[in-house]
C-alpha cells in the first residue's frame, strides 16, 4: 500500500518535471526519502540534464591557489585552516604566487581558482595585490577568486560596501567568484558549523551584488554532516530564489563532507548513493541554474563519472594544487591530465567539451596546446529556465 503511494507521488513529480513545472519543498524532501528508488530520481534528473545541456560533459583546465591557510574562523568542517602561530600555517609570497601563474600558463590553464584563509594580520591590500599581480602578469588567465565569506571579510577590513569591494576587485582583475562558503544556509545547521563567519543573509547578498554589477558566480552546498533533508532542500530553494531575481549563478556544485582531520571527524563521509541522490535532486530542484558540477576531486572519479548520468553535466577541471579536500582525507589524485579527464567523460557516454570559467567553448591550437581561443555558445551560457 505504502509502495503504491510512493509510486503515485513519484509520478506526480515526473509529470511536473516533464511539464517544466517547479518542484516544491515537499517534493524535494520526498525525493530524499531512501524508499524512493535512486535510479528513478536519476533517470528524471538525467532527462532534465539532457534537456538543458544535451550530451555534453564539460571540463576545464585549471589550477588552484590557496595563498594562506591561516584563518580567523574555526569552521568545524574545515581541515585546511591553521591558527596564526601553528607551524602548519603558511603565507605565500609574491614570487611563489607568480610561479603558480607561470606554471598555469605552461600547462595551458584557462582558470585559476583562488581562495584561502582570512589571515589575522594580512591587510586587504595583500589580498587585492594577489589578484593584481596575477592579472598583470598573466592577463589571459581567468581569476575565479574569493568566496562570499572573503568578500564579507574585505568589507570588514575596508569598512566599504560589498559593491565597492567587488568593483575594486574587478578593477584588479577578478573575473568571477567561486561558490564556496555557502555550507548549509539554515541557521539550525549553520550555527553548529560556523556561527562566526558571514551568515546566510550576507552570503546571498554578496552574490546578489556581484550579479547586479555583472559578475558571474557559482554556488555550492556542503552536505553529509549534521544536516537533514529538510535543510538541504531549504538551501537549494534559497539559491533558486536568488537565481530567479538575478540569473547570475552559472553552476551549482554539491560538496560532500570529508571528515578527516576536522572537528567532526567522528562522522562518516556520505555514501556514493547519497552523493548521486544529491546531484540528482539538485538538478531537479534548481530548474533555473544551467549547470550542475560533479567535482571529481571530492566525489572520487567513479562517482563523478556516474554523476554524469544523474544530472551533472560538468566535472570541473584538471585541477592542480588542491588542498582543502586533500587535507580532509580525499584520496583522489592531485591532478588529472587532459587525456584522462576526456577519457573519463567519454567512458561515461558523454561528449567531452572544454569550457572556460564562464562556459565559453575553448579551442586549442593543434600544434601548441598552450595557445587557445574561446567561442561563445549562447545556448549554453547565461540562460535561466
Ligand atoms: O566552502 C571545506 C567546503 C568549500 C571541507 O565554485 C569541505 O567552481 C568537504 O567551494 N569536506 C570550498 N567540504 C570549495 C568550493 C569549490 C570547490 C570546487 C569548485 C568550486 C567552484 C568551489 O569546500 C568550502 C566548504 O564548503 N569544505 N572543508 C571538508 N572537510
């Protein structure tokens, strides 16, 4: 009897999805019930994924830069941060930062993903200087930098508005913003994880302001710790509401919690089944976000590949120098070659397409891999529904 009820409820949801109607909070919570077969949700998410992005599997060639791990905040899920006087703490100097720009150029990177700790002593000018230094020396590389939490910290440091900080960063060379720092918006959870850092209102307001001045941004959700299904769906709906107003999010990245070396190390990391369910439900709930990224570093290669059939259309990049997940116990390699990442997408039955940070297609010179141009693909960029 109960089974019949589930089937009927799922059919209702399938009808809504096929009619491009929006799913509700209750629909999302229902889909998280383990009694609802994962493969059914996956098929539905795959249908939406193919409707939005065809058979493409996007990737990019990128590198990470974490200029410091010293952080005033003590988020309970973070294994990367360091106290000011801890021997683990580091601050990169200009020469080391430039070296990373050089290495990125030699490897054909189109993007540097730059985030770090909120250092007790480093002034705003140091953070701004990193962007300026890299942009002046390597102008072709897109700098996707600073989470909303960092922008909020820069507001505190400079006593200026969000808009001022974002425009100042853009003048220095900021290209777009990554989606980190979102964690879980619901205060029942956020207050347990990171009660001191930028709250939900501030996080959303930073992204709203970025979108209003024409900067594209990404969005994330950290799941698989103390939150419940209700909190996850609430999080997705808050992102969807902002996207309705601005249209500035390009991609959503569900981030699976890795417990090693964190204050929550007694928790188990989420299963692959939970990862796939979350990718699929994200695809179904976020009807106005064009792309869903299965971040291979965090999901592991096999689950990321599988996620390409559960709603995801992007797998992130070749990635180099990733620290945040590897400090928290990720066992994935530090970097994949372009051939590896393309092969991984082909194996999943998708057509690999190299994109830049803002989802333009990248064309490489056949005789010199490090030389590239981009071509805008209007159907795949900037669209909402
Ligand atoms: O905000 C930190 C998460 C985020 C852990 O925008 C952890 O393209 C799991 O936002 N276990 C930073 N997660 C990473 C991030 C990101 C990654 C890839 C691509 C993009 C993008 C953004 O990582 C943090 C936090 O939510 N995080 N520690 C941990 N132990």
